[in-house]
C-alpha cells in the first residue's frame, strides 16, 4: 500500500472495510485520527466504552510515532490504517523514523502517582491496557508500525 504524500489528502477509503489517514507530524493532528477511528468504530457497532478505549489508544500511538519515531521532524508523516473485519477492529500507526528504540519497562504506577518517577513513559503501558493485542516496532520501508487489535467486546 502506497502512502499518500500530499498534505491535501489526509484521509482516503481503501475499500469498504479499510480507511487510511495521512497526518503531518505535528501535535494536535492526533485528534483527527481519534475522531476518525471513533466514527468508524461507531459506524460498525462498537460500544461507547470500546470506542473510548480505541480513541485513547490511537492518540497515544500517534503521539509516540510523532515523538519517538519521527523525532518531531516537520517533514515526516504519521500514517494510520484502520480495518474492520469479523468483529475485529485493527489499527496500524506508522512513523517514518526509527520507532521506539528502547521499550520502556513496566511503569511503577505508585511511584509515578507519588511523583517519585517522571509521569512520562506511560503510552505503551496505557495502550496495552486498552486493546486486546498490540504488536510493537514492526519494520516497514518507511519506518516502523505499531499495530493494535480491538474486538467488539473487551477481552
């Protein structure tokens, strides 16, 4: 699948079950991905709770792609591909960089809440809590992909 590089083409339907969003590497644009994924999931019948999980996971994945994958490069893009098939919603978030080089350890939530550790570094942990499956740092020609799977009913 070839990514759209024109900034005027942010979204395109690849087929009845697949949607692609091509975003600038700029904070705030992750909201477009959140809203598109929310609308798509609502259209295919996901519950409000599952849609909220999806929106949060998509936002975290996009922000990670912008910061850790693309290193905030203004010329880089974030490509989000969504597919719904057999009661399963899959989302791939692709960066044009190195991906997350060092996967963070499981956070110590109590230490973070007590401000004994930085509150950062929670994105992957949050994603793992909200989705049914996650695959990290799959290499592509352009960069790396984080892939998430959500089923209509939570695991």
